[in-house]
C-alpha cells in the first residue's frame, strides 16, 4: 500500500519569492528586492534600516532550491542558468519560460 506524499510546506522566504516572481514582469526580480520585501514583513521598531541584508543569504538559498525544483528560473544577463552549477555575479529571479 503506497501513500501519496503531500508536498512539504515551503519556507516563508520561498513563499515570498514565489509570490513576487508571479507578480513580476518578464525581467523578474532581484534577490535584494525579495530580501527587502521579506524583511519588511518581519520588521520591529528596533531593527536597523538595512535589516534586509540579514535575509539575503536565505533568499539566495531558497531561490536555488526553487530553481532546482523548476518552480522559478535564475537569470544572469537574461539567460537561464543551471541551478546545479555555481552561479556568480548579478542574478534575477523570474518565471520559468515555457519550452
């Protein structure tokens, strides 16, 4: 008897990335934009203005995870990158292209 495994709940950062990418245009979003938006949902009065920097590594990690699951695309210079290979430089997170 086999049971269908339900997909595990996503990390809140991954959820935020998916929402932002879905609402974005073809150019996608930058990881910094995603980190800033997520940080604002977590902000307390005593937090520094650059709180978003604390979330940037988590955004990059979750973006790789989502790209490996083929839920988003990681773009560099407009070209889709292989999420299993090292990616350096400026990237954008975008909807996956059909085909």
